[in-house]
C-alpha cells in the first residue's frame, strides 16, 4: 500500500466493514418495518368509505410499495456493485480495500 493513500484507506475501511457487516441486519429491520407499514396502509385502504379517502389510501399504498421495492433494488445493486468498485479503486489507487 502506498503511503500517499494510507489516510484514505484508514478513512474508508471502517465504512466498508460497517456496510458489509450490518447490511443483512438492516435489510431484516427495514423489511419488517415495511411489512408493518404495508399492513397499516392496507387496513386504511380497506376501511376507507369516502371516494376521496379511498383514492388517497390507494395512492399512499401504491407509493409505499414502489418506494419499498426501490429501496431493495438499490440495496441489491449496492451489494452487487461493491466488489467491482473496490477492484476499480484498487487498480487506480493501488490501495487494497477488500
């Protein structure tokens, strides 16, 4: 490792270990909270009686589901792209991260 990049390595190493160690746990927490929120919005949609209430509840449920899946897609892309980004960084900075 080059001494020019040792400060950068010292900065990025804890961040990468944090991401690698806690991503699974964070996914479980986010998915369980998301399931609870989805149930809550589904009950709100089922209990709505006024047409304006129904359309608002439907819109809230749809927006939540889109956002929920988008979060999982971005997390999966991050996990899939991390080795490639680390390899690119290692080739360009001569610092081994992984």
